């Protein structure tokens, strides 16, 4: 009997379209001989839809029109099962009820990758692929992430963070901190991805402009010392806290002479082949060298750091850890983890000898394995607290309503 697998994608995020591309790659990779596969599109207004139309990426050219042609659905828990059902019940609703055995979120950025949908799945008791709620939240919040990495002895660049309002309240204080790092510095929103809102400042005037840009996307803004000259090296990790393995490495190139890996570099292609390939292939279309042209010793060190990062952040499923290497000193720094990486980093696993279909099989297996472990844990216990509750105890209770 086939497992019912639902792929969730989209969401209210600046990376909405990137999620659509990654999800379609994942949908095509799932083995239809093993799974009944259902695409679930989450629109920018957070409503959920399903339809055969969702299999065709061309359907997403006009998002508003697409919603009118799809069935709006919701998740319903009944008789120990979770069903995907139409929001508007009709005579044919029962035919549209779809059981969900495993959920695979392919959502990038806020309101999806950050633990939001993971918490929803846990409330519904649906096994799901990837990081759990806490790891997803920490993976999305680069401020929390950097504190954990530092506390566990992993190398990170010099940095500081501030709330966006501090630009209004203490502008000179922010500038002093930036000058202490020594320009140029890179500014980024704490909880976005795909290079959205990220820019480099070379002086005080540019710093203010870059800070204004970053705080449009998040209330927390990170400032880091720029490493120059540098190489950007990525490594994917697959597994959980018990077992994990690192992929081959990639060195990511740029489509322009800019100092940053831009949104265009990542998703609109930078290599010669991608310029003539038409539709975007997500992160798989970025200009890259695989394996990264670095020494075996450097490769092993980055893979070791990748596995350590994966573990200390409590990650699971497939992640991508991004590194910065000083091209002159060869010093390596952990940049960040991507808990639901673009294209699910399948290209790194293909280069490691694992097909995209095998990668999706492993994500399903890890999801079910975690649910089996969770089923053996205690999350509640019976008490007689309410039996002994009375008005007198209520009046003496801390914080009781009156």
C-alpha cells in the first residue's frame, strides 16, 4: 500500500516563488510507484489549495487566477487520521478527502521554514520531513544561531546585532560598532534568506542606507565583518541527531562582479549554461564548482564543521551549511544553516552518489523515524488537579483571574 505524501510550498514570504521552484523539483523526484503524492500550495494570504493544476509550474504565472481554479483545503484530524479536505463542503467533498501520512514542507523563509508550519504539523500529529520546531526557529533566526555556534566553539566572523529601532534611538552608537568592525561590513535581516535585504556598506553613509534596507524585512539586523578576498563554500548534511553524513562541497560563483552572492546568482543562474537554459532551476542553476577546488584537508575540515553545526543546532532532514573561507589565510567561518535549502540541495547529493529520488526517500524515512521515536516519549500525564480545584484555592493561586 502506498504512503500518502503531501508536499507543502509557497507561503507568505519574500521567497514565495523560490519555494514554488524547489517544490516542483521535489514533486518530480518523488517515486510515484511508492507514494501517492499531493501538492499543497499555500498562497500569500496563507490559504491552502490543491489541484492537478499545481503539477504544472506554468500555472503559477498568475497566482490570483490560479487560486480560483484550485480547491481550497484544510487539514482535519478525525478517527486517528489527518485528512486534507475542502473548506467548502459539497456533495462531492468525500471524494476529495485525502489522507496524509507524511508531510514534506518545501518552504523557504518566514512563515514556513521558521518553525511555523512545523508547529502546525506537530499539533495535527503529522510526521513531517526536516527540522523540528525549535531547530527550524533557530535556523531561521541568525542572531540565535550565531550565539549557539559561538558557544559551541564553531568559528564565525566578528559581528553584532541590533533592533531596527536602534537606528532612530542610537544612530551614533550603531556607527561606532560598525567602525570597530572596520569597513566594509555586510548587513542582513536576521530572519530572511535568498540574499533578500542583504547589502554591503563601505562607510557611515552607506551603513545607514543598508540598515534602512535590512530593517524593512526584519526587526533584527545583523552586521558582520566582510572577509576579503573570500570563497563561498557550501556543504549539505542529511540525517538526524543519531546519524548524519556530509555531502561533497561546492564553491559558489557570482553572475556579476558584486561582492555578494545575489538573488540573481542563486536563482536566475550565473554560469554559461544557465543563460541559455530558459526557466530557472532554482539553486541548481547557480554558477558553481562541484566538488569545490580546495585541498582534501580543507574539504574534511569544512565537512567536520558542517556536521558539528548540524548537530549543535538540533537539525534534521536535509540542510545546507554555508561557509566563508579567507582566500589568503585559508581560515574557515560558518556563515549560516539553511534548514530547507533551495532545490533541497539535491545537486550536492547527486554529486555524492545519491539520486534526487533516493534523497526524497530518505526524507520520508527520517520523518517516519522521528514520529516513531516521539510516540515513545511522554508528553502528558494524568493528575487530579481539577478534582481538588475549588474557589478557595483559586483565590490563593498566583495570577488567578478575579
